[in-house]
C-alpha cells in the first residue's frame, strides 16, 4: 500500500500518543483525555451513570480504559462492537527499595516485566513512568525525562560477545542513573520531583522503565515507523482515533451497534488482574450500559449473540534474515495491510465467520489485508481475543499490524499499515 499524506499524519500522531504514554496508566489517561476533547463525558465507577441512549462516555480503571458511544435509537437488545487492545508493554518494573548501586555508581533495582528482548534495552536513554500512591490518598501520575541507561560491557572485556549474548536477569539488567553513594541518594526523589510531590509522602508506586526516544518515520518513501511500545499502543491509538472520529455519528444514529473501545492492562503477564482482559472490567461496563437501556440478563445475552469483538494486537511480519522462522507459504510483510491472525489451537480466536467479516470490513474501508499463521515448529503467543470470547461469549476476531522486532525496546512497523488499521477500526465501530 502507498504511504499517503494521511498515513504520515497518523504516524506523527502515534508518535505523540506513545510519547504521552510511557506507562499503562499514562496510556489510559491519554485515551480518556483525547476522548473528552472529542466530546465524551468521563465517568467514575463509584458514581451513578446516565440512563439514556445517545451518549458518549469513557471510564478508567487503573491502567485500563473503556470508551463507548450509544446510538440514540438503541434498545435493550442492541448489539455491541468492541475494539479491544492492551496498554502495557514488555520491559522492566521498579522494585521496592529501588535505590541501589556499587563502586561509585547509582543504580535502579528493577525486575523483568513480561518477555522483553533484553539485549534491545542496552545502551539507550531510558525514563521512569507510572503512578504514585500518596499519603493523603491521592494517586499521581509521574514520568521522568531520560534518566537511566543499561550500559553494555565493552567488547574488549568480552571477546565472545558477538558469538552470543546472554544477560543475567538479576545481575546485568540494573540500570545506572547517577554517580555517588546509594546510602545518600534517592531514586524515588527524582521521580517525585518530576511529579511535583514530596518523596516522603509516597506510600506506594507502580513505575516502569520506558525508552525515551520519540517514534520516527524513516526508510525509502517513508515506509517505516520505529518506536517503543508499539505492542500494543499501535492498536490502542488506532482505536481511539477511530472512536474520536466516529463517536458523534454513532451516538446520533438509530441503527448502528453500541461502539466500544476497550484497552486492558497486564496482557503481557496473562491478563489476570482487575484491569486485565481476564478481569471483570469490560463485563462490568457492558452490564451498566445495558442496564441503562432497560436490559436484563436475557436481553443482554440476546444482544451479545449478534455482537463482535475485534481483538487488535501486533503480529509478525516475515523477517528477511530469518525466513525459516515463518510459515513457508503465508508470509505477511510490512506495508501490505493489517493482518488476520489465525491459529488452529485457538491461541487466536479467529474462525471462518470472523475471517469473512474481517475481509468485508477491510473492503468497506478500502484497505488491503493479509493473513498470519505461525510455522508449526515455532508456537505463537496469544492475545486478549480468546480471553474475551471465553468470558463474554462474543464472536471474536484476532487482527493487528505486521511488525519486526516485537518485544524490543524499539519496534518496527509499516506507516501504511498503522493508518489502515485505524480505518478498518472506524468501519467496524460504526457497524
């Protein structure tokens, strides 16, 4: 697919979105902020919710966010179309008592979060970001600028490094952030200063390490986009852009489905949390939406029977240097369109009915699409798709964009694919 001016604008907006979303908590708040600017009303879970159709709303639970638009003519059995994604990415999370160090170096105590490509985090300027729980009961988002680095050992001290690099997850992944005596230093103080709070008032924290470099378009004819956290902020961004653009039309419609963007946390850990896809967040929100339309369990189940979930997460493009790792026939490549993800063992939830629907949505959006399936000797990962299908019974299709360097500190996608995914998301949400 050609890289159009609209696709380049979309990529620049994605760079802004990723920069504003160094943690899942920031991503959830950024989605809420953007939807509010587009006319959505922010709700709190502890409050009573509006009880009439025709509205646009958004709610945040920790590092997850759900936004939705209810058509003005919606009744108790109106179908719902859910565009699902996740806000977290593999990397590192700060441990308790995080200020460490030795030999005049200040270091940060971190543990591995999910399954990152460890060596990709070496020799990059990194930042800390997340949330702080304060003594007065408030929760504050915090993010530093470039602060940390994982310096690699020089080749003169490890002559065999180019024959294979294996990092010890405890001893060799603790980044440096300054010089001095750890006994008189305070890493949390650095974070607190960026947030405008006192370190002494911090009672708890969820802080992750993020690459500080901005996303960039590059390559011949601007084909490529590189950034941290594309898994899965590329999908979250596609969904929020689509819902921003279509929300007002959906709410004013009488015939379309209820349109939902659901971005969950903790997918990289298996989704087992109150804000993950295995948790009750989406079900809680849908129950309250349908209750506002006068639906009981019977009506809600009837609505679910004609509903869809489009689970969007990244997938593998064929790698030109490792073609043997991919299926010998099905070889998606950057720039040729979003992918339909298929797996016989239901690691992805796509079936024949879902595949036909996906092709129709892509045709309506005017974008090319391609398929992804794993090499039989290289088992694939999974997504929120099977989890959502199992929990709610919604017919679910697993899709995404092809990419290289998945789980790297800086991943590689196709500019045209990023924009195309958002176009299909818009068609899907409008029904």
